[in-house]
């Protein structure tokens, strides 16, 4: 049986939601919990889009608030 998978999914959101939330956080317009709630909302929405599209193997741990390379460096313990 052939299964479908994707290697990653755009994390910004349809209307660049993550970028706007991150910039609002930097400007002091929203709190850290609000930023994290928006990030969670986006992850859930993106997983649902993939599930509804029939993707069999949905990736996880591919989300970063800002710098995905730095996030992976930390995940793998390469530095810092």
C-alpha cells in the first residue's frame, strides 16, 4: 500500500499570521502566551489541512517561531 507524506508545511499561515503575531509580540502589542496560542492554533490548522487532504504521514516538530535552522541546532544539541 502506497502512503503519502510531506517533508514540511509552510508555517506562516495563509495570511502570514505567524509573522504578524511575532512582530506584534516584539512590539509589545501581545503577550508571550498570546503568541504561543497563535502558534498552537496554526500548527493545529496545518495538521488538519494535511489530514483533510488525505496525507497519511503528517510531519511533526517542523515548526519554529522564527528561525527553523536555530531551532534544529538546539534540538540536536549542536550548540548553545
